[in-house]
C-alpha cells in the first residue's frame, strides 16, 4: 500500500512540474487583456493581395501562455508594450518570426498579427 501512495504522489508531482508555467504576475497592461481567449485565423494580406493559408487557431492565456492549434504551447515574451504598441515574441515556436505586432480592432473581436513588423499581416477573429 505504501508503494502505491508514494507512486501516486510521485505521479502527481511529475504532472505538476511538467506543465508549462507562466509568469507569476500578469504581464499585460489593462488595454491588452482582451487578447486572452481563442482566435481563428481568417486570411493574410501580402504584397500580392489576399493569401489563404491552412486553418489554425491560437489561444492566449493569462500569465503569458499561449497554445497553437490546441496542441503546441509555449510562453510569450513582451518585446514592447505601451498604450500604442504590443510586440510579442513567441519564444521560437514559429522559427522565422522574431516577434509579432498585435493590432486590435475597435470591436475587440479581431486582431491583426504582423510578424517581424513586415507583411504579410494575418487577420484573426475571436472564437465565441
């Protein structure tokens, strides 16, 4: 019986320490808290017009965590944040993206993601 109890606690400890941990405190200013939630990719806008890529989602979670396509997850890092700008680094999950500028539309239901502050820009809408 003791072996089972020890094994049980070891298993719980292993699961807890294997989870991705975010920051201890909130890292976003109030203006950007609306980013939290799940977003569906719609399309990208490039030099040649609209580009449709395979469908995917990104979910932003409190304390700097995000999940991509309900699978890969990681921690985002703030490159720059003020009342006019939010630049995030996705900690090398996307190899060719140093950081992304996140722009919000006034409705709060759409965001424009601009990798490396260049084009193409990708539009995401909030999943309800």
